[in-house]
C-alpha cells in the first residue's frame, strides 16, 4: 500500500484467495503463498462485508452498528485488520476516488 489508510479508501478481496466458513469462523487460503488464515467472528464479518468493494468508513460503521465496541477501538481495530490482510496479500486497498 503506497498511501496512508483513510476512511475513503475502498477495500476488496483479491482473487489470490479462496475461503470457506467453518463453525462461525472464516478460513482463507492464500493461493500464492499457500498459507491458511483463520478469522474470528468479527474478522469473518469484515471479510463478509468486503465480498464486494467497500469503503473503510462503511466497514467501521457496520461493525459499530453490530457490535458493542467503543468508536476509537473499532476504528483502530478495523485499520489493523485491513493493514494485516493487505500485508498478507488477501485484499486490495484503493483510493476511493480511483474505484468506480
């Protein structure tokens, strides 16, 4: 990622992965690295939200609406999750203006 994450950035899954749900968790296989990832309930919810491209602000707002979490903690945790998934090559983060 060549820019700082902002609320306007849009997140989408890459095509370099496959996933499935197992007992409330999402299991993701990175097809390039062969590494598996397991997401807890909240991570799985974010993963479900980004099945289609979605702005980070909309992801944050959805998590705030669905879970009992303070806004600052939610903001931080969503960004950490996005950064980690981007570093793992499982998502793309784009400038919101560049996505139509």
